[in-house]
């Protein structure tokens, strides 16, 4: 009996010692894992909740608690997280458990890399983080290749022919600037001691070593940088596109860990892009790399930099002669707001490796170009990696010539002045053609007395009153102060020409007010009414000799694109104020001062009504109101949808009907579905039509039997279910200006059981 008692006491002591050694969180995790095993039929949505277990007080508060991930071996098991805001320890806002994350690295104040533990899947971790409001973007980590050809078969005799080909040799002494123009080169680093690059660099960052001092082991980044900024007139080597200008490189090393290693880490790339975007000195970002995955964190980083006004230039790719990739989109070059650059040889023929597609914007020399190397010497190299810095450097030169140019303005000038190659007009192989830097510079240099004609204007600003007169594209009004424009006066300094100006404004609660002319007041002062849009046009016998361009700063949109010769600029139907305006007059046919695609945004809205089981037609709803019922087990049987502007933005839609499947598309108020036969709608697709279709996104969300509200679908995507026999019970629809934030989650609008 005593022996049994002694054994019992011993067991208790051993158990107590085990409990003292093993952390409670581990035990809790093991218990949770047992629960998962015993409930294999649990839907995946519920399993996702297993990612976060906070009851044990083991929340991950800093990545310093974890080892660094092994990027060489486990890249596909890692995720890149871009946070909505900058912060020292953003990780704590993810509410993750230490047992769910194996390793992690704080790349920057906006970017982390996380590696999921073995007890959860990487996909589940990504899905969970996508729903976190503190996360801007999340996806798997990966490697993206630089776009150089490692064994160059295209070497020819001759040296730096590339600069003469684009007219850069004619601009080296024709442009002067009092300030540095900085180009961020996101690549494998830079040999800052290269004789042709000494003094041509500013602060960068080496993400591989996490140091400010940047090196280039691979060599690719030094080659790219030489094309942009190699010192001119120093008696050695080559000169970059910038020639004698004070153009400098901010090098960001995002990969290239050994000689000829061409891999860059997407996590480091995203961090570098966002850091460069936050810098006021960086004007241009060069990205001589690309891949064929549409990578969401990279896209968000690109959008962030574009919104910051940076000029983004990327290589179109080197896979234009490879089956399986030829003609495909390479990223980041194919994202919006990125200049995609293809390559030519010294005969102005497309290099056969150069990628082609409808996103190619411009062409530059990229075959057998002569440039700097990381060993302090020079060599020939080929690839769209090197046509890209030719364009990035040209962008910097244009900014040196005119610091008021916007990113879209620079791109537009390069496109308009390019040498058309291939098929007439823009094509998939050469884009808008071969850049001609000398022609681009000429287009922004006054060469005709007619340029002396100018427009003068002043605005009445909320709480400020009338500002002084402005002209020649200067800003009148304010930005970032939330102050409305209330009135405007415009006149022309005509220099003896028979020319005048007339203009009308769209005023809050009034609408278009009627044209005023030559210094008359348009708008209303003293009544706290905002201007929302404006139209300006020239008058007089000499009006056909000039174009008048104007650009407005609109509430919630920042600067819209430039309008021209009486077009509308601003917004209508959104109740957004104008905050500032710029106006320029140029000789007829001159290059526009910037992009002209989207100067005006007019609100549209959808009206819709549904036919409901046992109820019939419910009446028209709009602007996201619910049509249908919830919680009453009543099916939708038919739907009619219309817009308030069918001529410019119509709508079409199709429904999936019980026992029938997808019906034909209906449009502009025609019923889709079947009534009187007790057949349910199960899914729907909706898309906009008309001339303004590119200006808006249409979102729609359905309430489905057994699922409730699914996520929002967009622009023709399916919403609802298929293959379950589940009814739609309600819908809501909203049209919003293109690129605006979605009205809610968009991950799971449609569930297919086939």
C-alpha cells in the first residue's frame, strides 16, 4: 500500500514538473489541434478562426520575439504584409498567436514578412489577414527576376550608341537646373565607388543587410544606374542620360546576394517603393525587373507611389520570344500609372527578346548598351532592364527642364514626341515609339512669340476672400486645407491678338450658372456655396490659334486630369467642392501639360427593383438600398435595373434561374428572370456600358439562402451561388467612380458547387 502511495505521489510530482516546464500556450494549442482533428467537417470559414487564439495571453507583439525567415528556402511559405499605416510594431495589430507564426522580419515601418507555423496553412493566414482593417495588402512572398540577359548574344561593335539614338547627346548642355533630381533605383544595389558614379548618389537602403550603406554584389544595379547618371565630361567611360545635370541615384538593394544573382525579393521591393514614395527628393522610380504573377502587395505599393506623384518606369520583360510567355503582361510594368518600356537595337528594330503587349508605352535602346559595371569598369549588356533607365533618366531631364511637370505630364510629353516605329500609331511592340529626348525638351521650351499670350485668373476662397491674380499654370486656391472655391474671374493677356475667354461654373444647389466673360465673376460669394465644376473656352477671331487647358483640385480626388477648350473639369452630383485651379494657354496643337483622360467625374446611380415571391414588384431602390427581403425565406424571381444616364453609362445584367441556368443579357430596365412560374434567381452578373464605362465601377451584393450576405462583386463578376439550389433573397447595387474604395469585402461574392 505504501509503495502504491509513493508511486501516486511520484506521478503527481512528475505531472506538476511537466506543467511547470511546458508553456500553457503550447498545451492550449495542442488541445485546439485535437479539436480540429475531431471536427473535420467544419467549414473552412470556421477553421480560419483557428489562426487567432488570444485567450492564453500569448499574442505576438513584436517580431523581435521570432527568428528571421529563411528567404532562400521557404519563400513560398512566407507572406508579405503591407500595413495601412506606418508604425514601429504594426504586428501587434494583427492579433496573431506566437504558435501560429514560425518566423518573421520587420522589413520597414510599413512592411513585414511572416512565416506560418506548421499548424496552419499559409492560405488560411493570408485569408485571415485580408480581413484585418490594419492591412493594406497581403500575399505570398516571392522572387522577381531582373530583366537583363545573363549571357549576352547581342553584343555589337561600337560603344554608347544608345544616347545618340534618343537624342540625349543634344540635350546634355541645353538644360540647366538648380536642384538635384533624384531617381530611386530599386535593384541589386550599387557600387557607389565606381569612378563614373562617385558623387552621383544620395541615401538609399540595403534591405539584404538592413544597412544604409548599399553594395552591389550581383552587378545588375550598377549597370542600370550608369545608364541614368554616369558623370559627363570627366574624361572617362560614359555619360548617363542626364549628362551634366545634377541627377542622382538613390540606390535600394532588394536582392542580388551573389555574383550574377538576378533575384529580387518582393517584400524588399514593396518596402523600397513605399520608402521612395515618402521621400520628397525622389521624383522618379526605376524598376528594371518583372514577373508574370499579378502580385497584390506590389500593386498596392505601386498605387501608393503613384498617388504620391512619383514617375514610375519599369521594364516590359525579356520573354517576348519564349513560347508560353510571349505577349503576356509582366508586372509591375503592366500596372496602371507605370511606364512600360520595350527594347530596340541600333537599327531601330525591336529586340527579339523584348516583351510585347498592349501595355507597352515606349521604346528605348536595350540591346548591346554600354554601361558601368560593379567592378569599376564598363561592359555591354542587353535587356529591357537597360532600356528602362534610358526612359527613367529622360524623365529626370524633363523635370530638370520644368519642375512644374507632373508625372502624367512627363509621360505624355515623351509619348507625343516619340519616333513612331512599327505600325502607324501605338502598337504592342513599340508602344508610342522610340523616345526622343531632344524633341521632348523642345516641346516645353518657348520658341514662338505666340507663347507670350497668357491667361490670368483669381479665385474667391472660403474664409480667405479674393486671392491675387495668378497665371501660366500657377495654383489659385488651396489644397489640403478643405477650403472651397466660391467664385472665379478669368481674363486674357492677349498681346494684340483678337482673343478673349468665357467660362461657367457649376454651383452648389444651383447647377451650371451660365457663361461669364473677360474678367466677370462666375460663382456666388457671401452665401457659402461651393464651386463644383468649371468650363472654359476661348473666343475671338484668333481663338483657333490657341488651346486653353485647365486642371482642378477636387475634394476627395486631389488633382484631376487636364480639361481643354470648353470641356468640363471637376465633379457633378457628388457634392464635392473645388479647392484649386491651374490654367494655361498654349499654341494650338502643343503638347498638353499633363494627362487628359479624366478631368471630370459625374455621379451616376443605379435604380433597381425586384419581383419577390408572394409579394410581387417591390418598388425602385437606389444607391445601395436593399431590394428584396432577409430572414423571410422569400425568393427573388425577377429584377430590373437602370441608370440615371443611359446614354453615357448604361447597364446590362443577366441572372441564373432555377432549372434554366444563365439567361441572356438584358439592359436598361428590361426584366431578367422569370415570374409566375415559382422559379428562383440563384446568381446575377451586372456590368456598365456606354461611353463613360471606364469612369465607374459597379458593385453589387446579394443575400443568398443559407449564407446571408456574401461579399461584393464588381463589373460583371458572378454574385450568388451555383449548384446548390439556393435562392437569392435580396440585393443591393451601387455605382462609384473608377478606383474608389469598394463598399465592403470583395473576397467571396460567388460560391460554386459544380
